[in-house]
């Protein structure tokens, strides 16, 4: 490549698809700073009207103080000096994307790196939002066998849905990936499989780095050493990031799911599983009642998505400022951090 890229990187995918593992690997790259989930990007965007005209310094300060101290954010995971970040946002261009980019640039500078990224599985629902704020962003979609992702998701203490909801979430994620791949093209969107990442991590990461315009860094395959320092033991559902990449959980759904669950999940996801290269087992057709329940939930979510899209178009018409970041280009790294 002729010049180094500083485009933002966003990792997305169905929950329990390995996105935390990938985040740790990307952060282990010598040029990329990639924190754990911050959870203030989408909330700030949803609440953008409440911050008023960001052309006024006092409003930028109020936004900055919310990012660094609001109850809905996880700013603390970045390990940054809140007062310094507030001042950097106040001095940034008067757009929401610029304010958010200023935070991530501070994080990248703390780690002596010129490039930053952010990870949240549900970003697969919010790519238009991210594109509006970061028009030059690159998106990485990690896909895992839907049967494994669903069987893991339903075991999570924070997941409130049932197996129908989990299966639909995976289907929505891979459908979104298919649309994004067609719309964004190979310069902005890259999709690959979790199974390939854990089976041949170096090979998968070489290809990912080529997409990102980066040289491969062998430290990425040793990300488990970083995870042992940064992923707390109480987040037991992420403790596999403390291990070197391995395939021990590939196909675990066979032991985790009851027969009726496996029948349902494979049936409703069959076409998408095949599309992504996953072999079907030919399980019996599930009961009509269970399939009907899945279809009703899918219809309900479809209506909700379209209502949200209409509301978002109305919200865009009332924005007091443009939202696109004006903070692109290299970050001056602070090697003293």
C-alpha cells in the first residue's frame, strides 16, 4: 500500500459469534487500538437532538460530560482521563461523529497507535448510523455456525429471549451481512467465519489485514495474553478469550441443544447455513406450532424495524448539525502512555 490507513474499523455479528475474540486480536495489532464494548456510540446518536446545536461550545461540553460520566456509557473501560477528553471534544469540530472520534483517538493515542476501532455485535442493525457518522469506516462481519451461536446465546445470563428469538437474531445478522456486502462493496465490508478464524488463525488474519490495508502482525494470534489482563473473570462467557484459538467449541450445539431445539434451529436457518458453507444434518422437520411461533416473531420484528426506519428518517430531518466526523487522518501517538 502507498500510504497507511486510519479508517475506523467496526466489528459486528450475531452475539456469541466470536466478536470479542476478534476484538482482542485486532487490539493486539501494533497499529490498531480496539477497546472492549464502550456502548456510548449508539446511545449518543439516539439522543443527539437533546445535545442541541454543537456549534456552541457549551453544548459540546455537555455532550462530552455525558460521554465521560453518563450512567448509560462505559467510558471507564477506556482508562482515559475524563477531563482531558472533555477538553478534546470541546475543541473538536462541531459534529457528533467528531466528538465520538475524538474519544477513540484519545484511546488510540494512549496505546501509541494511529488507528482505532469499536466492537458491538448489534452494530449489524446500525450500519447506516455508523456510516453517517464515519463515512470512511470499514466493517468486519464475523459469522459463526448458527446452531452454535444460538445454543450459546440461549445460555447467556443477559439474554432474555427464547430459542426462537435467538435463531431469528442469527438470521437477521447474516441477512444484514448479505445486504451490506452487496451495498458497501469489498473496500468497506469484509465477512468471514469464526470456524476459519479458530482453525487457522494466522491465515484468516492475514486475509483480514489485507482487507484493512494493514500488514499482518503475528502478535494477533497471541491475543489471549492481552485478554487475560483485560477480560475479567466474572465475565465467564468470555473466558475462552483467555485461551489460544482452538476449535473445541465448534459443533458444541450437538450436546447443548435438545432434539426439538436442533430440529427447529436447523429448519428455520437451513438456507443461510448452506450459504455460509455449514453442513446440514438432515434433522426431522419441527412441529408446525414451533415454526409458526418463529414466523410470528419474525413478522413482528419486521414491522418494528420498518417503523424504526420511518422514525429515523424524521429524526434526521430535525438534526441541528451534520453528524459526520471531520476527524480523519493520522493520530499523533503518545508513546509515553
